[in-house]
């Protein structure tokens, strides 16, 4: 028993170098990981761009001309009416958008199942069921989820889509002009893996037409005057 007790402390020094060797190896692995991580970051600009927000321009003149108009829509006054065909669940809707000075905006979406109005009046925001005249104090896109669209479909939402498609395109965009609802529109066709999408916009920044695999939107009437009756809740 005495000999075994004396041997125990003597064994401790022989094991002490091993943790130091593991520490040096770990430092080497961490250093290599940092270097490799820096290399991988530089190879993923598209994903980084999507996580930090869309770029101001795409670098393509045809796309950027349409984007510049979309981005100007907040400064315009207008009333726009739309036919909306959602292909996923075959829903036909109509949309009416009125925008006035003083940050006033009304977006109405109607179909067989719903009649919903989004109202922005300065700092006041409401989503109203026009059938029941009941409103909630927020802009709730879930109320029109069957259209597969947000309430900003008249411009900002499709500026965001176009920026995303500009990154995914697999061919050269094609620019054109056409008359839609009696208005001159600037258009661009963008080919992506799923097919070709058409974006058309008026000089005011208002969406004039979108044709894609999921939805088709067409402007049917347009006025440079805002319809003030569209700001009511029923």
C-alpha cells in the first residue's frame, strides 16, 4: 500500500505535455478555419446581397430604367385599377390603388371571397374588411393571401422582384415600350430558369403589367388624380 501511494504522484508529470500538444493543434485548426472562411465569403456575393437588401441598380440598362421608375412611385399621385389573375389556385381579383399627397394611400383588393382595403393616412395604418366595415390597426397582407401578393403590388413589391430576377437572369434582358390602358409603358423581359417574366411600368412609377408563372397583373384604367373616396372604411 505504501509503495502504491508513492507511485501515484510520480505518474502526474508524465501526462502534462499531452494537453499542451492538443492546444497547439487546436490553434492551428482554428487559424486554418479563419483563412478558409475568408475565401468562401468572397465567392458568395449573390447570397450576401440578398441578406443585406437589394442593390440600387443591377448594372443592366434595360432593367435599371424600369427600376428607376418603380422607385419613383412614392412621389406620384394617381388612381390605378387592375385585373389580377393568380394562377396557383386560380383566383381572379380586381385591385384599385389611390395615392395622394401627404403620405395617403389606399389599396383595395376584391374577389369572390373577400373585399379588403389597406389604408395609409400619414402615420395611421389600417386593414379593413369592406363587407363588415371592421378594421385592424396594421397593414395585414394575410387578408389577401389567396392572391399570392402583398398590398404593395402596384410598384414597390415588383421593384423588389425585378431586382431579384436581375440576379437570377440567364439571358440578356429585352427592353420595349407598349400602350397599356391608354398609357405609355416601359417594359423589360427577363429570362430566368423558370421562364421569361415581363415587367412594365408607367412614367409615374406605377406597375402597368406583370406576366409571370405565378400571377398576371394588368392595368385596366389610370388617372393622375387620386380618388379620395377610396380612403373610407366601407
